């Protein structure tokens, strides 16, 4: 009877040790996943900014081509558009502060 109790206690101790080890591994894994999630969230934000910038440039290019097509004097149109782009870039820089 005492031997059975000792065996039961040993099994219980082993199971508790295994559970504790599994808990620690899960805790470390959770910590790593939170870090990875944070990194991916930052990447999403950066890609969103990059997308917005490229979209702005694309729209500017479409406008430039439309103006060149309609007006004919491409140097003057390019100058005006470049000034507009500089102003937009300044505004974006101010918004990012």
C-alpha cells in the first residue's frame, strides 16, 4: 500500500514537472509570437506609408501626362507639377512629425 502511494506521488510529481516545462515552453513561444506580431504590425504600417507615397506619385504622373497631352508645352507643365509635388512632400513630412 505504501509502495502504491509512493508510486502515485512520483507519477504525480513527474506529471507536474512535465506540465511546468510545457508551460514554460508555451510562455516563451507566446513571448516570441508577440514580438513577431509587433514586428509585423510595424511592417504593415511602413508598407501602408510606402503605398500612400507611391499612390501619390502615380496620381501625379497621371496628372502630368494628362497636362502634357492637353497643353503641349511639357517643360512648363513639368515645372508646375514638380512644384506641386514638392509642396505635397512638405505637407506629408509635416503630417509624419
